[in-house]
């Protein structure tokens, strides 16, 4: 192997190592983003569940009010 070939090989290996390091760094960042996204989705689902319970409670109250109004109207006639 000539000195020139050896240098090219070393340059190629350096490039590959740099690319691998960049890939590993990008993968770490992507993993962190994925974790944050999963946490955000879990929080949004918890909020949605709270709202669902609140809407069901509100529906129950509206239904109770409608029943009272219907009974009041039926007694008037």
C-alpha cells in the first residue's frame, strides 16, 4: 500500500467515524424528542379524560334540569 493509498484510507475512515458520531448524536436527540412527545401525549390524554368526566357531569346536571322543567311544565297543564 502506498503512502497515498494509506492517506485516502485514513481519510475515509475518519469520515466514516465522524458520520457515525453525528448519527449517534442525532439518534440521541431523536430519542429525547420521542420521550418528550410521549410525555406530552400522555398529559393530553389525561386532560381529555378529565374533560370527558366534566362533560358527563354537566350532561347529568342538564338532564336533571330538563326533568325538573318538564315536570313543572306538565303540572301547569
